[in-house]
């Protein structure tokens, strides 16, 4: 259930972020704040070109659609290393 709520929240971010022409850094900071407010931990947001292939979720587009922001959950091992 938690994943469904997170997924819906992220999809809302995609549509609201796509409508505006924010810079990638501004949009990334905005998405990070929203994720942290929801208690999401152990993730990364990566800015890539619009043509980049990824199996991870796109959570926003920026710079007039020329780039996209990818959300990736950290694996348990990586998360443990970050907190150590």
C-alpha cells in the first residue's frame, strides 16, 4: 500500500513538474523536499538526458523537456553503507 501511495505521489510530481519550465536543479530540490516530507529515505534522484533509457521511475522533466529526473530506491546494502 505504501508503494502505491508513493507511486501516485511521484506521478503527481511528474505532471506538475512537466508543465513548468523549471531548471533541473530547482526541480530536483523541490522533489527532494516533497519526498523527505513524506518520510522517504534511501533514494537518489539523477538528472539524465530525455533519450536516456532507464528501468527506474521518471519523476520530472526539466529544461524545456530536454532532460528528465529519475527516482531510484537504494538497495538495502547501499542504504546500510550510507548510514554507517
